[in-house]
C-alpha cells in the first residue's frame, strides 16, 4: 500500500566523520576572540600596560601572540564604551569556563573603562 522509505531521513543524526570541538574548546575560542577585540580597542586607547596584560591572556588561550594594531578614528568615549561591552562579554565567558585569571582581568577592565566614562562625563559637564 505504501512505498518503503529508501533514503535516510533528514532528521537523522549526521555521521561523526569530522572532528568536533568540546564545550571547553568552544569557550576558549570565544574568550580569546572577545579578549582579542578588547586588546584592539585598548591599543587604540593607548593603554600599553593593560594591552600587554590582555595580550598575555590571548596568547595563553590561542597559543600564539595576537596581532597588535591601532587605527581607530573613534572618540575616546566611544572606545571606552566598546571596551566596556567587550570586557563584559569576556567576563561572562570566563566565568562560564571558570577561568579565574581572565575573569579578574575582564572585571578590572570593566571597572577601568566605567571609571574613564564617568570621568569623561564629568569633564564634559564643565
């Protein structure tokens, strides 16, 4: 009455003939990406000491040193806002993978950029 199904269902699981990354590896990649973006903004702000600390964490996660460039035309306030957002993202990923060193670094960066934005508002209000 009915014709039998001759092909595989599109809903069946794919063959595992390619390498899969573990959750930890995926979190390492995400964290390194957020920190590398934060490094770029930090370099744009000219904060060399902080940039070196971030670069150390990126190197630890990726195994290679990240490229260092500085070429943004954004205002310092915009750069601090972007850095604050990136540090927040890095903190969330670092906390989920229980990376204490990266979490502390990200939290310190959040505090520093929040203070810089607050100071910028005080200067603008004068």
